[in-house]
C-alpha cells in the first residue's frame, strides 16, 4: 500500500492468483511471459482507495507485481519496481489525479536485473536506489539518468548476509556503513520478517537511531516449511544510534513474540506495532497464533516502560498484510493472505479483504478540544525547498502552551517493511498563542528527501488519554479462489498450470537409475485429486545403489479409464549431496550453506539449490523445471539417510 499526496491509497496484488471479484471496464491481455497468469483477464488486481470519500476504483496492472517494491518521487508519483515473471524487470508509475482517470503506466524490461523481494529508497535527486532481491547481490538506480545508471553495482554485504533460506530479502535500507551484528545472531529480514523504523529526527539532527523489532529465530523457515513445526517468534527489539562512532545495540523486551509485524511512525513521534503472528515465519501457511493486540512504542520513555499495548483487533493479519499512516493521523490496516491462491473457506486463516482503521489515543474524543487543526493553504500543493521558512496557521478549541510540528514522509508498505518512512520534528517559533496560532518559521531539514505530506486534519501534538482503537471496518471484495485451490505450497509441490486450467488428479513417480545393475527402483506418491497446483508433502525413501546415477522424476495426470497422461519429467543428481555427507562435517551452524548448485543447460534446476546443515543433518532444497511440458516446476527436499546393515554408505 502507498498513501499518495491527494489523500488516496494505491493497493495492489499479484496478477497470477486467479481472477478477482472486481471487474475491469474491458478485458486485458496479460504479458505472455507470465505463464501463471490468465492470458485474458477481465478483473482488477489493483485499486485506488479515496480515503475521504470511502470509495475505491479498479486500476489496470498487467505485469506481475508479486513481492515488488516502491517509493514516491518528488512530484508525488508512485515509482514501483520489480516483481515476478513478467514483472521481474518491470518499472511502473502512477501519477495521482483528482478526476479518477489516471492509471498505471508500465515499462516491462527497463531494470538491469530481475528484482524480486528488493527494497527501494528515494534519493534527493529524484531517483530511487533499488537494493537486492532474490539471488541479486547488487543495487541499481531508477529512473535511468545516465549510462552509469544502466548497470547493476555489486554489493558484497548482500553476499555476506545470505544463508540457506535467504534471510536478507527486502533489506532494510538505512545507511551505508557497517555496524555490529544485532545480539543473539537471529535473522530479522524476510522471510524471518522482523520490522524496522528510522526513529523520528530532531529539527537539527546530529543523532539518528534505528529500531528493529521481532522476527523469527534462525531455522524457523525450514522447520515450518518442511516439518510443519512453528517456532516461537522473537520477542526482542534492538535499538542502535547509527551516528555514534562506536555504535552498539541496546536490546529491549517486547510485550510478546511477533513475526511479520508492521511498524508505523506516528506524528506524535511514537511507533505503532501491529499485525503478525507469535509463531512461525513468513511464507505460505507458515505462521500460527495471530497477534491481535497492537502496541505503541514511545522512544522518549525510560527503558522498560516504552511499550503500551492497545485494544485488540478481531481480524488475523498474517502474511501479506500491511499498514500505512493516513493524513488524519490514523493508520489503515488491511490484507492477509497466507495462501498460494485466494482461499476464503475451509482454511484456518482465510484470505482477508477487509480494511481496518487504527485510531491512536490522540484521536480519541477526549482529546478533541486539545487537537489543533491546520488551516488549509490558499493554494495546494505547497512546494517547499530545503531550509526554506514558512508559516503554518492552525486552530484549537482550548488554548495550549506548546505545539510541535511533525513532517512525515509516507511509506510504501509490504512484507512488514515500510520503505522510505521518515518523521521529522520541525523548528518552530510561536508568533501568536491562544486558540489561533501561527508557527513561524518552520524549516524542513534535508534529512527527508522524499515527498512530504501535511494535512488540515493532521494532529500537531500527542495528548494521550484512554486506549487507542482499531475500528471502522471497510471491506473490498476483490478476490475469488479457484475451485479446490490448495492453501499451501511446500515440499513436493507441482507449480504446473495447464494452458486451460482445470481440476486434475496428479501424482509424481520417482525412480533412480542404477548404473551397475541396470534396474530402476520406483516409488510414487498418492494421487492429489481436482487440483492444478497439488502439494504432496510426503516422505519417500529411495534405496540408492550408485550415487552417481541420476534420479528421474515424472508427473502424471491420473485417468480412470485410460492411460495416465504424462505432465512432465525432470532429473537430478544426488552425488553433490553424498559428497557433502561424506565430508562428515562437525559443529556446523544451523542453516549454514555448505554448497550451492546453480541452474545450467546440463541440469533441470529452476533456481539455485543449497546444500545446508540443520540439527546435525544435511539437506538439499531443489526446485526442478519440468521438461516435455509447456511449463511447470516441482519442489523437493533431499536428506541422505544411512541405513544400518547397508553395504554402501
């Protein structure tokens, strides 16, 4: 989600989850390279929400925005980059308008490399820096202003922070110097998905602090995905003053464990922590125990007294939920879809299309008389330069002695990360007190290098009284699930989608070719009925005579009255796994990648295949691209088991 300067919010979803329930005025043909998406789609996968009018309209997005990133340009346009398949090298822009005629502008192949799970940060010159992404250890700039912008730049830090499950996706873009590791050694980036904020800056900032909260312990992703065990989320925050020469982390306890939480800067200078789960990690069906109780963190309070829990919500907001600050000081909270496709029934945590509004304490009825209201300027928008002084007029029902003016940079929020989020307290000099005030001069500092939003309804001071509230429920019926769609994707999953999607009965057949005897040992899974994206999640044990012989995997569409139809095949080698096992490595940290195999013409790998250690055992994760079929992938995990009495090891 992204708040725009005209007080509207752009919301979008991936384009390959099937049709939504929101029709487009005319059908669109999607990019053919996005093989999972519908070729002809008559439904919307993006909306513009008018907050003041409580009205939304469909937008047209064709390239796949799944797990993409974004930021606001200085002119208020949303620059949005990356995604999956057809969207992996795409850039998109949305220029706000008041007449409901604007729509997405898409440029499919303008990025230097694919950007999936990358992070964006707006820069003072109007460009955005795009950092990382899956299997991308580099950064680049957009828009491209010179030839030097056309190439990606190697960033060694991303290589140094990669582990077996890539716990460095959606990197927190804050600064460009190295700091000590956060105590405990636990990952905080996606998919472990803690959250991070740049704490509010003073009028003439000489100090800057970063707060990182929650996440999942090392190995939680693999435990949840492969073993269906959901580890307790982290319950600590780390706070570091990044301007110190010898910066060190200070750890604090949260009210409880939380992964996939959203941290939102409030104009009072406090931080709202909302959404998430108490166990598990990010990913399809990989979290349990939703955290319904928001918490407010007050940076200026004494250590140990900074968290204050708020009234609980009633809706679980897990994977793919989001939260964004609105111009009246409330927070829009929405989403949650921990499933591969839209799933509204028969699952523990259904796809959630509703929106909630969190109202902080300063918006309570008891504080209405103390809440200043900004007098709208004669013309809008108002453009300010760095260091420029300006006059701000306001009204308040009851005379107040002190008023603070906060300038906010609105964030692009996704996957528990609010990109470009900033808060700055401005220098003020009260010229007229009482019920009508003039704050002059107000001088913005160049610490915020992005579009800045003020609002006639934006509170200027935090008067906390009573509990905050999560209310004003709104609902978008924007999704519809495929018949019999499975809610999970894990080991042994076929990602094949037929040219004309239809429910099928699928089973994979696995058999190693023994190079010495010439016979093959065959095993097969159970049949998954009426499903175009089946998940087997079975353990199969193969007796291997010759580790150098490849293992062949075949997928079939089972028929009752005729021969089963082949739906693709692939081969993989177990020799690299056996080689690592024979090293007999000791005391290897959990999640440590020992060896990585890369896709090439001589194998069927769809992506890099890590061999890693977990609890003293060696595993290999494999994603295979099926052959002899239009498209399709299947995901496996290998573990070598020595059987007592076996002649070969």
